[in-house]
C-alpha cells in the first residue's frame, strides 16, 4: 500500500489537532483554564484545520501570526 501526499497531509493535520485538544485538556485539568484563551493555544488547531482543508492562505496567515 502506497501512502499518498493527501494521506500524509491528513495524518499531519489530525495529529496537530489531537495534540492541541490534548493540551487544552491538560490545561483544564491542571487548574489553569485561563491559559486556554491565549492566542498561542489556538494557532495549532487553526493550522491543523488549514492543512486538512488545504487552505494555503490560512496556513500562511497563521504561521506569520505565530512568528510575530
């Protein structure tokens, strides 16, 4: 079975989203839910969604926002 480029991108996008959700869960259970509202905690979820939808504009915009 050959893995295609689309399958690799789907795996990367889903992995990023799962790790972001796991981090959110850890922040909630660690009694620091106020940190969920920081911008740096939302960027991986948006990047994961941009990878899944193949939206290069959103991906570039969020990456530049992350690097500022």
